C-alpha cells in the first residue's frame, strides 16, 4: 500500500537525517522537556502499527468511547482551575491545563476527545448513550474554551463541519438531535464571549497586519509568525536533511525564540528536511484518497476516527507534536489505516 510505503520511507529518512545531524546521541531522546527524539518517533510508529490490535480484538468502539469519556476528568479539572477552587489550584497550579504541561498541549488532546464525542453522539441510536455523549461534549467544549487555545477551538469547529459533511455524504437522514451540539457550541461561545471575541478580534487584526505587511505583522498568531519565518529561513539552509529531531533546539538555541515552530508541517521540514515533509504528507494524502473513495462502505467508528484526524491535522497548523498527545493521533491514524471492516478493501 502506497500510504504505508511512504510512512516506512519517512521513518527511514528520519533515521538518516538524525545521523546526518552529527549529534545523534542528543537527538535520540530529545530535550529534557519534550523527551521527543528519534526514539519517540519509533514509538509512534509502533503505536500506529499496534492499533491493529484494537481492531483485531473487536474493541474499536470501546476504545473510542473510553478515550472520549476519560477526557471528562481533564475537562472537569480545567473547569475547577478556571473557577480557582483553592485545593485544586494548590495541587494543580498550571492554570487551565489540567495535568498537562501547557495549555496548547491540553488543547490538542481535547480537540480529539471532543470530535470523538460528537461522532459517537450523532451516530448512536441509544438514548442513554446520547445523553452521556452530549453531556460530556458540553463539559469538554466548555473546558476547551476556557483553556483558551484558539487554534484548537478553530480546529474543533473545522472538525465539526467535517463530521457533519461526512454524515450527509454517506446518506444518513437528517435528525433534529444532531443540531444540539452546534447549538451548545454557539451558546457556550456566547457565554464565554470575553475569551472567544477577543481571540476572533485578534485573528482579524493579525490578518490585516499580515496583508498590510506592517511592523506588527511579526506578532501575529501570538508570535507564531516570527517562529514560522525563522523556521522557513533555517529550512532553506538545510532543505534536504534538515537538522534532525529537536535540531532547532540543539543547533539554534541562542537564536530561535523556541525549539519548535508551532506548526507540525514546518516542524517535520525542519527536522527531516523537505523530503521528510513530502513523505509524511504523501502518506496522509494516499490514505485520505483511498478512504474517501469508499467512505460509504466504512463502519461508523472508523468514520468517527476520520473526523478526529481531520480536526487534529487542522490544529497541527498551529501546534507541535508532544510525547503525551501525538500517540493518540497515531492511534486514530492506525485505526483508519488498518480497519478492514468494509465491504471492499484493497
């Protein structure tokens, strides 16, 4: 399969780029903060392949349900942090992060759990399950808004639209209950309008600054524009082999504002060169083409996993890989890639 071949080549190329970086010992395990060197990418590859076991054991729906509902614990903790409950703040001091290191990381995780819950809700016919999924969806979306990771907020909206488009495309009949998640998202966005409107206003201001190319352009995206342009400049100096995993940190620690560009696609290009980025995107494109052509024949849980991937890939425009969030993405990636539960499978 082409998509699998591209992934094998991507991992092989990552090894070559690490060796070419001349500091493979440091890049094997990554930085002390992220612990995401070449070894981590091999772990991701293992998780991707082992996701076949979820399908083989007939546990696909149970996994997606468990993954989604467990997100309630993080969501509730974030809400308690938001309301500054004393004993919660004492033991979990990182504001609106749950147990994560940083709010963006929490956002990556919640993006996936929220879209999972949305898919489970609209495809189930069990009333009790619908209530559980909708309540969990409400709690987690509320926590995402107060978490204030705007890129993930946009990713959830983008993923939501994708889920409904797919639902319509496969010929499912319209049901009034499917409007509830959209209504909830709108109501919560209005209730928490101080956060949402500020982010939307900032977004339009950033776009205007970029279009006009004025002095404020570099601060766009909470400083991401500076990171993106800086990373692009560094990619130009090593476009083939890149700098290896965490190479920006090890080679440019004194000049770059951070060790990551806050864009996964630029990150792959910086780490593994433009060939590495092309191999990764080619794998996604080939698998997407394969699945979209047979979308009506897929089981609903795999379709839900597709929605999760779409939302995550959108959030990746503004985010980084992390050792405790990326494994979930690669698990869903593997589910979509390896699930043979369709009428016709090549």
